[in-house]
C-alpha cells in the first residue's frame, strides 16, 4: 500500500478523522470540546510569539511520511507566488507585468529574469498555483482510493462524508479572519492593507456591513457572475477554484467507487479530456490529474505497472529529468496576454501554440495543466529533487503555506509598500498614502531587471516578517480552524445512543 493507515497531509488536505474516533465518540467529548479549543488557542498564542526559524533546533529529526515531499512542494510553490507578487508590485512603474510575464526575447527584450527555466523563480506564480491544484487532487484522493482498492466501502463513506463536511469551513475560516483584519486595520489603525481595489467605507460599522455582504457572496462558490477575485485580497482568487475542485474530486470518487481500477482510470482520462478539449475546465482537469497520478503511484507501489514500462527502468533517470525540463519550460508559458497571436509571436512558442484546444479560452491554463501534472509525477522519481522538498526549510514552508499565501499580500501592500518607497521604488498611489516615506533610505538600483539590489534589500525585513506572521496565523487561526472543523463534525455524528429504540417505517 502506498499510504500509511494514519497518513495525514498538512492543513486539512487529508486530515481525515480516524474511523474509530467517529464510531466511539462520547457525548462528554463534545461538551468539553469548546473549552479545550479556547485553552488550545491561548497555548498557541504563547508558542507563536517566538518564530520557529529563530528557535534552536532540537537535534531530533521527525520521521517523514512518504508523501512529505508534497508538503515541501506546496510550501515552495507558495514561495514562488510570493516572489511573483513582490516582483510585479515593486516594479509596477516599469510595467513589470508585461516584461516578466512575456517570453524571453519578445519584442526584442532579453531580460535574464525571463530566460527559460530561470523565469520559474521570478514569474512562476501561475505555475505554482496550478501545482497546488494537482497536489490537492492527489492528496484528497489518496486515502479514498486506498479504501476502494481494499473494498472498505463503509470506511470510504466515512472518509468522504467527513472531508466534504469540513472542506468549506477549513478553506474559508482563515480567509474570514484575514479579510476581517484588513477592514479593522484601516478603520482602527488607519493602515491600508490591500491592493487598492477595495474602497473603505467612512465608518467602521458601514465597513463591516459591506465586508459581510462581500464575503458572503464570495464564499458562494457556485456563483455564475461577479468578479473572479475578492477586492479585500485579490490573491485568493484560487480558493473558490480549490473549493469547487474539491467537490469535483469527492463526487468523482463517489461515482467511481464501485468501478474496477482499470475502468476508474479510463474514466479519469475521459474526464480530463472532456475538461480540456470539450469544455473550458482546465482547472478541474488539474484536480483529476492529481487523482490519476495517485492511482499510478498505488500501482507502482504494488509493482503492478505494465511490463513495457518496467522494461524501461534503466532509462528512468534520463526520462524523468527530461520530463522535469519539459515541465519547467511549459510552466514558463507567457501569461501577460490571452491572445493566441501573442503566443505565436513569442520566441520558442510558435509551434506549441497550435496545440491549444479550441475549448480553452486562456491558453496558459492548457500548458500549465501539463506542466504541473508533469512536475508532481517527476519529483518522487528524482532522488535529489525529492530530498530537496523534504528538507527542513521546505517542510517548514509547507506547514505555514496556507497562511503564508493569505498574508503575504496584505503585508506587501502595507509594510512592504512603505519599505519599497523608502529604498526608491515609488508608485503613483504612494504619493497620497505614504507621504514622507519616499526615498528615506535610498539604496542603489543596480543589477539586472528584477534582480536589483534595492529590490532585495527590503526582503531582509519583509521575508522573515511574512514568515513570522504566517507562522502565527497558522498556529492561532489555521490549526484551530482545522480542529474546530473536526470538532464540529464530531458533534453531528449519528451515535447509537441517540437513535430511537424502535425503528418505524414512514409507510407504517
């Protein structure tokens, strides 16, 4: 079997409750659960005051799970999102979005930060987000597929029921806290902590009402209208996609639960084909791709791969390094303009542009589907790469990745904007919002575009501060949100003691 029986992946992606906990829950646990949660939050507050990256290492290495590399990959992907957003924000006056998100050599511009493969670390944010989607499809499917393979359908129902119940709450509770904090920071402290798309109300009461109306509408993930982003924190546009992708995974798992493995995998291939080549659903195809990769890993763990694949074992290292190169190249797809003509005019992309299906409106998601899927397939099969994502740094990023993703934007728009202004990165909006901050401690703007000295100096403060805030948010908000969701689900479990002694049919 691929997963350990109690395997859980960080941050609620696979934080399934143990079956025996669900069936042996006692009423007393529910009554004291709320009190324990309060004490847990107080304890967490005390622990979070000192960031983990400043603590002396214990010297003991925790045993890593087999899928720990996915934690590290998710954390590193969050870091790539951080890099992209800071590059674009600081260089806004230099039209960084067009320069960094266009192909190397487009319109005669040859910036080192845009060179093939190198661009991943400067403008790889979309590549990172699509990797999130494939990872989610993998880990949400991991335990259910194992239960299907062993024929444990009762436990499968418990698993999916628990996951579906908790998923919406687990994703949105941290966002509610973060966006509520953005409103409070403006009305109480006078600090604007968003990209400027949100227009504050005149009073705190009006601001809270507007926030309530906005967030209740945004959290309805099946809305067919409105903006795809949330003005309070535009970076979280991917969370409704994550929620809808989770529903797609769970419903697919239920639909295919009684199918044979072979039939199940052919159905997954058919779904991916439909979502890419028939409908404009590339995002959801990424979740299904994660499920498909999970199936393949189960087969590989059971030594059940077809003979024609095992016969190529000696070429494994070469093949997967080539696949990694393909993934990174496709992950650097130009994303500034959706016009396919622009892609065809981009050096290195002319022939590839003809592969775009008619159904996909924004061509980048088609290429990123293949890029992210190839990356998740590749990492566990390249030893040095897997070990990198299992390092303490990547595992730490993986643990705090969700809050890092939610908080890096507000920190960049508040503290970051002031520091950028002080070292020489000025924007039009700063003149009105941050009077007196511009050019306070000028740093030379030397170095290639996107790699300037006065761009990196602010991150001596911003990066550790963002890590610290993300760690505090994880400890105080995210961890407790996961616990609360699990506790709430336990309160709803049907216990034998709650059932009536005699069952009467509605027809009697």
